[in-house]
């Protein structure tokens, strides 16, 4: 076994590999960019080497610097994680030339599966079932359009050189094919330096089921059962589970045997995933093979009791697989959710910012949390915006989903927008819990999953107001310098009766004033919207508020944050949900200077690069018409006209970098 390894990655996967290495007594070396100088994976590793600027193409994708770091630190092997260089055959070959073991499959296997079109040719020879499509080398738009007509719409355009939803488009009709093809090729070129695409028949309600395979250099190859990864947004996975719902033993055996046949067909070694697309009737087709560890591998570890990173290290060191196929068994059910810094209500637009408050579920016998961030870290525009993976293992699927829904309600993040509420809604949705699973689930149930929050109620205003009163009390004690001074007291003392405070809040477009009467015994009377309630509040040791309200006792976390526009927002976590209110300062006249007609421009929602511009000054546009395409966080984001109008000016050109909030297009 190795005594020291280098992890050529970052974030949660680097931390996850370090965890297993430490358990096995293996020293670890981290690499980091400028943006990751203070990252969690750097702190956890035994050593860390700086490899370049923040952009991945100048750091994590520079093979020579990573190999040089391994040689300099004496690392015997390199674990590539997933993404970045994990499926780069040239990098694997460079490691071998440098005398460093690449913890992954042989370069030939990576190349064989690196092109989706070539992979399908190999699978066809191995008699692995394929979905109808075109996987040829002729990439002329005319031929591709003709092939799409032959296959029959709807069709799926996919980048041949990669995955993760990049370079992928669903096309419902011939009239939309040309634009979709151009966008897919452009995105594939940017992500993989290869704009080669393939076209497949698009199944209307498909399931995404993948099989974990493992092979060693001694001729052994097994599968560790299946994972269902059908719950997706923008063709990227959101929830994964193992085993797959409604998977009968015969179908499991057939898919497992097909996956092993696929691995043997390319002389595979190490951890790999064979992905299938399955119809509702149980028919399944080969989609692609990922020649690396997958993001969702923890659910397989949970139901099998195996550490797949340990298996990787063992096989890379020349050892045999720890278990034969007949020794592998399924225990219970596991569910994994991906907690992202993104806004589901804005088409899952990534969110950047500092994690000023972060409370993830506590790990225990049923719960595992894989994360690469800590409170105070920044989610930057340079890398994938995943905050954490939360994994639950329970006796059955219903129990696992119930537990996960509760955990998502307890998750607290302030500083970026997250998908926690959506994850909670998904895991509690009756249709999903009942076994309705396919890749269109989120869009089909959008109305229930993306339900707009109701106006804030009395309980919400009470919590926020009590938090404000506690702040005043703490500020007064600090400012006076003497906590026992009468000037530090905030007990409402008046010579002729009890005094009161008024706190004003803004909930959407609604402004509400809450009056608080401080009693001399420490109690507080709150005049709310519909009632008056007696309350008490105290700051607990962990910073949360212990609240007694109208006879009920509970705790809440309230986080005050200055927004980008200068206003003060309060994030309230209580009762398994998040609510936000804006504090209204009656002395701040600038907050009342609203522009009734709205801003006549389109601004950048996040930092990125303009890669396509579709309008010019003087053009007349209609509401919803695409104006430009912004590339950020490895994905394309199309910005559309907010209303009918005429373009007055275009502030940036193709290829230019823009900051968050930059005015891109101005209207008359």
C-alpha cells in the first residue's frame, strides 16, 4: 500500500479521499489555487502545494504542475477525484512517465469511453443494448439535422466528450434543432475542448440508472448494484438513491451483467460507473461509462458497507478486489441529496457569496455529510457551487426519505441562496415517496415543488422582532461598558408606566410595524398583525434564541446580514423552514426612493463571460426573447428580455468578462 498520495482535486471529494487515507495511515498532499488557499481540503491534508491562479484551466487542469507537486513531496500516487483531470488519458500517461501511480483505469480504457460515440460502438460489439441514435464522425449540421429527422423527435443532443449536463439539449421539433445544435456544440467546446456531439432518441419519461463496477489487475470484475439518479435539473443530478425503486432481481442481474460485460470489453481496472437510460417498462439502454469515482458513490457505500476509495487504493497498489460478487449484498436503502448554492426559482442560477452562517446536519449512525466548505468560506464563480452532499441510510426507502426531509428542514445557510427547501419538498412529495421516478419529475411537479412562500405570519414577525430586541439589549450593554449600569438596561422602565419599542419590517412589498411592550419582570408583549401575544426570549450558548411565545417554547436561529443594496436582511430558521424579512429603518430616506417603472436594463446575475450576443443597439425585442449567453460556473445561462422594448445600448462584447450586477444591455 502507498505511504503518501496526492489528491489532484478540491472541495468535498478531496476531503472525502483524505478521510479514508487518514484511516489507513496514508499521508496526503493537497493542491490548491489562489481561491482555495484557505479551503477545508488544504487544512485537512498533511501537506499542501499551491498550483496557480483561481481559474481551473490555470491550476487544477495544469497536469505538469500537479505531477511536479507529487514528485516534490514524494507522493507515490495521485488520486484525481472526479471532474478536472480524472478522465484525462494524457494525464494518466504523464503520471506513468513520471513514475507516479494514477489511481484510476488504464489510459486505453479512458480513451475508449472518453468519446460517447466510440463507446457506443464498443458496447454494440459487446452486445450491450443501445438506445437508437447517431454516433458518427460526420458533424455537418445538415447531416445531423437529417439524422434527427430519421430518429424522430424529440431527440437529445449530447456532447461526445463529456457529461454533467454540459453540451446537452432536448429538441422537441425540427424548427428548434439548428439553435439547439449550435448551443450544444459551443458549450461542449468550452467545457471539453471538443464540439463533437451525438444524437439519440429522447425517451419521454426515462429513468437514469447506473451500475457501480470495480475491476482489478488480476482479472476480477464485480458490480456493486445500482443507483437511481433520475431526479435531475438541467440534466444534472439532484437526488441519488440505492437501490433503485421497484428494481426486481431479474432486472438487477441483467443490468449488472451488462455493466460487467462493458467493463471487461475495454480491459477496465478500478472504480467505474456504467450508466443506463431505462424506460418505464423496464427496458434499458447503455448511455455512457464514467471512468472514475462518481459524486453519488456514498449511497453505494452505505448499502454495501464498503469503502470504495479504499478499494481504489488497494487495486491501484496491485491488490485484488476485497470481495467476490456472491459476497456482496444490499442492506437497507440510502438517499443522497446535493446541497447547492443556487436559486431554483431563477432556473437554478448559481449563487456566490460568503457562507456567513452554515449549519449542516449532524453526522451519526444514519447520517453522513461530505463537504468541502466551512462557515466563513466563500462560494466563488470558479468552481461547481455544491456546498455539501448529505447521505441518509435507513431500513427502507420511506424511512430514508422521511429522515432526509427532516434534515433539509434543519439545514441553515446564510450568504448564498440554496436549494435546501426544494430538496425537502422533493423528499416529502407524495408522488416521489410513492415511487414515481423519472428525469422529468421536477418539471412535471414544478407547481407544488416551487410553491411561492406565503406572506409572513404572526409567528415570523414575532421571532424577528424578538431577535431585534435581543440585539438592542446586547448592544446597549456593550456600548455602556458596564453591564450593570442603569443605562444598559432595556427593560422598558418609565416613571409613569411601561414603555414600548416599534420595529418595522418589509415582507415583499408589504411593510409591517410590530410594537413590543417590555414588562419589568422581563416579559414582552407583542402587538402582531392579528393578535397580541406574551413572549420571553434569551440567547442560548450556541447563539440560537430560546423563545417562549404564547405558551409555546421553541428555538430559532436568526442571522442579520447586510445585503448588496445596503439594506439589512434577517434570515429566520425555525419550524424546519427559512423566512427572510427586511429591516426598515425609519430614518433612512434612501430606501423609499423606489423606481416605479423598474430598471430599464439587463444586469449580469453572476460573474461570467459573454460567449454569444444576439442583439445590437436599435433592435426591437419582445418579452422573453434571448439577448445574450453568459458562461459561468461551467454552464451557459441565457439572459432574456424582461419586457417588450428597444435596445438603446449594448455595454459589452463577446469574450468579455463581466462582474455580478454589471449592466449588460440598456433599453430605451
